[in-house]
C-alpha cells in the first residue's frame, strides 16, 4: 500500500538542536527514552489484557546496519500514529517543554524526538493489541516522513529501527548499548535482553535497595560509596510510592558539598545526582530512591518541584532525624562515631538551619575547661556558659577561670557561632563572651599585708621585661602550681604577630605591616603591650621578693616569661629564644660560681 511523503510541521534540525542544547544533557539519553516508551507500552498492555513483559535490544552491527529495540507492549493503532505525528509536529520550544510526561503519546513523542540526536532515519513498526493493521512510520533527518499500513505478520508490540548519524555510530553499538541499558534500566520491572553475536544477555536484576536482604543493601552501598557505609537507613513515603535507602557516609564530604541522591522513577534511572529529594542539611547522606508518584521534568533528568516533592522531602528528612534520635537513645557510641566524622559540617549547617539545629545540636561537642563536653551535657550542668572567641583567648583565660564555672573554647571552626546559638535553642541558657583584660581585672590583688611587696615586685620585674614589650602585674590566682600567665587581648596578639612577621619578610611586606600598625596605633590610646601576670600564691613568685642578686632575679623573671609563653602556646621570636638561652646559661653559671664574660649579669 503506497503512502504520500509529507513534510513535518517543524524544522527537524531545529528540534534536534533544541533537544541537545536545552532539554537533554547528552545524546546518550536516547536509549533511556526508548526503554521508557517500551516499559510504558508493556504496562499499558498488562492493564489491557494482562500479558507482555519483555524488551529486546539488537545493537548496530556491520551486518545489520541498524539498531533495533522491540517490546511486546500494547502497540499503536493507525489513529494513534496520527496523534503521534501531531505531537512530534509541535512547533514551539515551549510546547516541547510542556509535553505531558504522564500522557502515553506525549511520552512516546518526546522519546521519539530524542532518537534524532543519534539517527538520521527512524522507522517505527507497530501492531496494536486493540486490533487493526500493522503500521510503519518512517521519519528522516531532512524533515520528511511517511506512514503506511503493512501486511507483515508482526506480533503485537512496537519495534524502533535506527540508522545512525555519522557522529553517533558508536552509541548504537554493543558496548555502548550494554553500558547504557545497564545504567538506565537494570532495575526495570520488565525483562530487558541484549542480543549479541555471542548470545543473549539479561540486563535487568532485582533492585538491592528495594529488597529486604541487609547484606545486599550494604554491598550495594559499598559499591556506591567506595567504602562500607556507616549505616543504612530505610526511607519510605507511601503516599507517593517513594522508598529507598539512605547511606550514611563513613567519611566527611568536601566543604560545601551538597547531598546527592541517585534517583529512579518506576525503577528507571532519572539521575545520578538529584539534590532536592532530601533536605539540604542531609549532606552526610548518599541516598538511592525510587518513586512512582513524583513527576519528572521534560528532560527526565530532574524532578518537578511541586507539592509531592515537598512532601517527600519532609518525610524522608523526618526518617533521617528519627535515625539520629534513636541512635542517641540506643547506641550512643555509634552516634559519637557519626558526630566525630561529620561534626564540622554539622556545626556549619546548624548556624543557618533551624530544623537541623533543634535535633542535632545536643550531640555536638566543644572544648571546655572541664574537658570535651557534648552540648546537651554542657547546658544541663551549666545554665550560664562563658566562652572565649579565639584559641589564644581561651588558653589565657582557662588558667584563671574559676573551677565552678565553665569556659568554652570558641576558637575552633564554627564553635563561637554555635555557643551564640544556644539561647535560641535552650531558652534557659545564658551566654557571656569573656574579655581577656577584663578577666585579669577580676583577679584579686595580693592580701593587704603583702601589697607593698607585690607592688615592688611588679616594678622590679617590669623593668626586666621592658625590652620585651611586656608589663608585669601581680595577682592572687587559686592555682599554686601556676607561676605566671601571659595575657594579651586579641589586638595586641595580632600586633605582636605582625612584628614577628616583619622580622622575616622583605621590605615590601614590611612596609605594608608598618602601615597596618600605624593605622591601629592611631585609633588606640593604650600602649600596645602584653602583660605577665605573676601568681602571688606560687612559691617561686613569693621567693623572688627575697632575691637580692639582680642577675638571679632578672634571669628568673625572664625564664618565667618564656615559660608563660610556652604554656600559652605562643610562638617564640628569635629574641625570645636568645633570651631563654642566655638566662639558662647565666643561672647555671651563677649556681656553679662560674664567671662569664659572654653575658653580663645586669637587667
């Protein structure tokens, strides 16, 4: 039976360009689209008469000259082919983007268009389960097509025949087809068979992430992550037919990384990395999800952000929260392991994610003057939390912090922000940021009877350390083992660091640092000096009052200064190292009664 050659009502080359540039990410999706069409046809036939269930793929070979995909689905009638042509003939980009994926012919039409990215000629042969003659539709890359009824005794179903474009030959051959069929369709609920010269290969298998075998679930997770998952969480949202497994990463992801989900729709791979199925805070999860109720976009590479997706996101997030809470109740050691791996990322997110902060903050840890504490234990024991904003401040203040109070080291990444967040999460908790110089002022001076001796000690020791840019104060600290404490506020420490840096840099950076120092000095009336706080309760400090030998006194004060720097983890300058060496040498010489000309015994 003859057929008139007709012209498409659309510039086919423009459609192919539209598909490749605006809808599909790669020509590789042609096979996914054909598999989806075949699967939909089989589903329709099962609903119609309860039969059908196999897709057969014959890759391109030198002998055949074409790629063929066959299904035993419901097939197409002559009228449906006419409707299909109307679908293919849509003339605007907006129409193509808006084609309904839920409509069988709309889906088939988009799938057909995708084949023009890899083939110059497409032939569709189909016989409908509803009866009627078989139909052959042939479309060409020059924008023409023809439709003809055929008398061939073909079985019910549809076959798609592709003659490759010059640049797509390899995509239709056996190796590429097997890889693509496995990637997109290995978990389809219909049988997919690849026919090769060496025999038939079954592509499909059961989906491990939808089964009950824990060993299979863990093995699949290990293949997905490249390591054994920390845990596997079953996720279910019945209303949309969504289920899968959330694998907890056994390693910290790179900073700023977002969670990514391997997403299937009806067991057909949608994308390896969908980032909007789980809440943004679930960065520690790599999930594999299948859904029958979520809607894909026109590209079938992402999901439509609608009410259904929002519900899934909320319900799956709730499942992950339950896992955290149950772990804390029943397996706290495993929760500690989880927090240890992902703590920095969790601390970063709780600052901006109120939902995550409410249920995870209590398990995070901070360094305190009473050791490392979980936030939950911290706020339970200490309703008033004091914190230092930097590591340097914490090290200085920790030594003089009262034992009945707690001081948190806020100098580590995000910890100060975490402490500032506590009153919003725990309304009964108050916080206070400590000030180094203010903490020193809180210390008691020596008893009144010893005040004159202490003042004299301050004056005498201050003269020794004047060259080091450090003044001396004497206070009573309730720690007899602590002889001296090096104290400087953050601006002073930064200025001292600039001075050390100028000593080891060239003239260019030295000039820059000089200008920074000048700008700082112009806005501050106070002297830019640190302070050495001598503890009147320490035996060595009290003994210094009775030392008459100026050389012994000076070297002892210098060594207390160096010791305080080391205890506070402050870096030593070259001058500090020279001071330490000369002080030790002189003290040894003095104790042994050895005269030395190298270092004079003056202040």
